[in-house]
């Protein structure tokens, strides 16, 4: 492998001339991106074709996911090809700054953790040479763009991510397939994205389906001058893949969502069967010997009845089709929260995909016959998680504690019958994007102590542990300082807030949800602020508190929390009394690319969900790898992070799962509120005019104070964990001042992050589930 940078630059220039009659200098960042991307696609073309050829007749795994949060591809692709610095230098010579491409939009075809995990897995699989292809949906609009208005309320805007072109995918008309619904038939057209591995000629494929009408225009209606009707069919088809559902924690029983899911399932399976037949012949009974399909949560679970339907249409009996499906699919669960578990009303489902309902009923009957205590259908609803457990080879959670909770709680009855089916696959992150690309400074430092090449052998980082001395810590602290300066510039430009890089950077970035407890963080900040004001808190290291989060547009409580935090920020940032000691900034439109700036600059990583609620978390791993300490609960992968890095190098607080379970019915937040003046003072700022209040903030206040049994109440134990959170947070804040000791903790985290490479995760899937 060696890619010729001169050829890529020359082709970029030729394309700019051909398409726009422009030069590198005269063009826009968007057009430069489009042409540079195309030139890279030309360069990898041969390798891509060869990679597909090599895999043709072998056993393969397929990742089915409704979401892929790819982020910005230009830098990561150049980085993985090993030519980022050369391209940068070559362009610089011609007077062009590659940093201009910071304006290019992310491919945000995902909400958060689950979608980003899918993207990290593709990077790891191709880098490790594991035969894995992705199937998904090509939404016309990705996750909305977020801004805040004067009041600090979230505003959403459509994410027209392909407006200036999408050089990173090719339309493959010849593999388009038909997908039939009760009321319409559409064409699903695949767009293929190359997945460029790191330091390898191997190139994988992400195939994304886009819905189009069978015919572009209804000419009868057109000729009758009924233009609206003439276009109606086209719109109705395109509507299906028009927009990503911006919800990441509560499922919505919407017909359009069923159609999205069914297109993903049906089109992908038709495609897999086409390839299978072309290499293995028309007998589909051996399918599962060559095909393993991983379901990324239940969003693609209709694949199970759809495969059975396709096999039966091919002449197979139900029982045999059932066995083939069972041996083909495996299912990953990403949440234990009941409101996120998909349950489809059978009438609604039948109004869209009637044949699928018939097959689900057969599966339910088979299940109930064998195991009267188990069910797929209950109260006229299809439980997609149960379906996925029943018809699969393996079921896994995404962190040890989560996988245990699945066995003990959510799938207790299933575990009793199928104990061997249940596995754990602790999540991971790709070290290429989340260290090599976003933190070249730290990567370079680490290369001096760990052999170069550690980005594909992340466990090598542990050789650092005995080497950590005052000199390395000093070098690490300098890198951290540089990353903070860079972030300060980004934030000044985008948010108009000036920050001091000498401050502690305390960061919580993730989707906004009550269970993630951004509100607890904000109340704690309020308590710190008021304690600085009244002089009771003197031993405090100046701190910037950074938030980044999108709320689902219809999630009113989450939106109220955003507004409150923005009001808190405004109040604190405008108070000259504390200007030298604290700042609060809630960045707008937090996304993958913003994360790449923020995470390397963090000192403290906030991972503060109540134990048992966050399935894994993956942001926690990104912070760890970039040398932040975790301020967190014993939840999700935090448990394994401190297991690897040591409790002494992190700040763990709060109740354990067992403790929370034991107080579930007796939790009395009012008693805590009455007993603690600090909590009272902080919580009351929601309603007492410290910041502008409103009905929704009053409702939040009410909810915090009423026990978990009341329906409008805090199920997330905010007040329960508050005191221990505040103590741990202030401890970390004081410890920071010993720059050597704190830097050492950070580096011990870096050295312990090897386990959290998605290379390790994907190898475990390959060996323990897919057998590829
Ligand atoms: C479902 C039905 C209808 C509309 C939307 C949805 C939907 C979409 C996305 C439901 C859930 C999601 C996303 C869930 C998610 O991101 N879960 C996170 O997955 C990560 C990767 O495993 C974990 O690290 C996180 O703990 C988990 O919250």
C-alpha cells in the first residue's frame, strides 16, 4: 500500500477545474472537500474492489443498525490512510489550510452512543481484518442542528448534510431492491461508503438504503394537471428515509418508524440472499453457515420475521426457516429502561407489514407451546426484545454490570430457559479517531514510551505504568494545557465565551436525559457558586464547567434542564465576584467533531448516572484514553474503568445498584432536602428567582422532592447521591492543585485504557458470536 499524495492533489485540482472552473485557492471549503473526497475515492478504488473480491465466498458477519454516527470523514479517512500530514503539507505549500474543512458537516446519521458504537465497530473490523459489513439507512436529514435562543432554550434546525455533496458514497443502482408495504411499494437504493481501515489495504463497506418511488411521476395525474397528486407517490416514498428519529431513549409507536425499520431489514436481507445465491446456489438451508447478522438493539429486529418470510416464500417450511433464522441472528441490548423497549401494537404493525405480523404470531405460538411462561406477543403488542432473545444465537449486554442486570432482571425468565445464550461484550472506542486523530500531541508523547503502532495494540499502553515519573507527567501536563488552549479558541469562536486554560476543565458531554443527571451537575455548580459567594467555600481551584448535549425535541423536561443550565451559566458568567474562580459554558450543537475538540482538553470526566441505568457509556472511555479522571458512579463501563485504572486514580461516589434497589420503594427525597441546607438552597434556585423560573422548572423542583413511587417524580435519585457527588467533586478539585499527583492519576488512566479499544470488542464478537 502506498497512496500517492501528489496524484490525489492533482486530481483534486483537476476536479475543481472540471466541475467548478476553480482552483485550490479560489474555491470554497465545501467544494474543496467534495473534490478532495472524490480524489481519495479514486485512489482507494482498486483496493476497495480487491477487498470485496477476497471476501466473496467466505463466511461473513453483517451489522444491522438503524444508526451510524460517522462524524466528519475527511480527516479520519486521510488519517487512516496514513497521509493526513502529507496532504496537509502539500496543500499548505499551495496556500491552502486543511483546517478550513472544519466547516464541513458531520455525517450524523445517529443519535449518540449506539450510532457511534456502530461507526467505531466498522473502523475496528476493517482494521483488524474481520469480515464485517454494515447495513443501515441513508437519512436525507441526520440529527438536527442545535442552537440556543436568548432564554437558553434549545432550537432545532434540519441537518441537510448532503447539501454540498457527499463524496464518500457511491450510489449502486444495480443493486436496488423493491420493498412492499400494505399501502405502497418503494425502491430501496443502496449507497456504499468505503470503510477505510488504519494501516491496511483492506477496505470495508457500509451500505445505506435510500427510499425512492417506483416511478418518478404519476403521468395520469400529471396530464390531468393534478400536480400535487402527480408528486404524491414520490414524496411518500422519499418520506420513509427523510429523517432520523431524534429520540434516543423512548420509542415512539409511529407508522413511519416501522416503515424505516422494515426497509432496513427487508432490503438488507434481500441483498444478502442475492449474494448468497450467486456464490452458494439456490438452496438457502445453509445460509447460517456463511452469514451472521448482529442486530444493533431491536431497531432491526423485524429482520427475524422478514428472513423467515423470505425463506418460506422460497419454499422452506416454517420450522426450518425458524432454525435458519435462529442460527443467523444475534442481538445486542443497549438499555434496560422500559420506556425504550420497543413494543409494537399488532394492528398498527399489520397496517404496514401484514405478513410480518402473521409470522410473529407463529413465532409467539411456537414459543408459548415450548415455554408457557415466555411470550413474544402480550396485550396485543409484539415485544421486539423478547422476539430478539428467542430467535437468536446470542444475546449480549454492553458492559459487565449491564449484562448481569439483563440476566437478573430484564430477561430473567429467558435466562432461566436459555442460560448459555447470554453473553457480555463490553463496548469500546476506536483509538484512531479518539486518540490518534483528535490528540496527535498525546499520541506523539505516548509513542516515545510505548512502541509506535500502539493505536492497533492499545493494550501496549500498560507498559507506561511502571515508567510514569515526574518528567512524563510534566510532558503530559504540557500536552493537556495545549489541548485546553486549542479548545478555548474553538469555544471563543463558536460560543463567544472566553475561557482561561489555567482553570480545571470539568466536562459533561452526552445526550440530555434525566437519567444522565445533568441536573445534578448543575445543582452542584449552583451550590459551589453560592458557597463561593457567601465565603464558606475557600479551598477551591478555579474551574470551567463544560456541558454539551442535545435533547429529543419533544422531551420537555430535558429541554427545561437545558434552559436551567444556560440560565445558571448566564448568572455565574456575569457575576464579577466569581469571575476569577468559575465559568460555565453549554456549547451548542455538540456532535462528533465537537467531541474531538472537547474530550482531549478535559481534566474531569462526568459520568454520573444512577447505578444500573447507563448500559455502558462510551464517552467515559474516550475521556480516559485522553487522560481525564472519571468522576462517576459505579454504573456501566465506569465499573470496568476503575477496575483497570484503580479507584485511587478516579473519583467514585454514590449508591450502588444494590443500594438503590433496596430503597426503591422507600426513597424519601423530602427528608434529604429537609436535612441538608446546601441541597435546599441549590434545589430552590429552580424556583426562587435566582435564575428566571417558569412552570417547567417548577415541575422539575417538584419532581426532585417526591419519591420514586409518584409518577411525576425523580426516579433517578438525584438528592440521594448529591452529597457524595459534591464531596467527590470538591476532592478532585482540590487534588488538581498538586499538578504532579493529579497528572499521574490522568496518565494511569491512559495507561489502563487498553481494554476499551473497539478492536478488542470486535474481536470478541468475531470469536465468541460470529465465528468468523
Ligand atoms: C427507538 C424507536 C423509535 C425511535 C428511536 C429509537 C431509539 C433510537 C436510538 C432508541 C434508542 C436509541 C439509542 C440508544 C443508545 O444510544 N444507547 C446507548 O448505547 C451505547 C452503546 O452501547 C451505550 O454505551 C449507552 O449506555 C446507551 O445509552
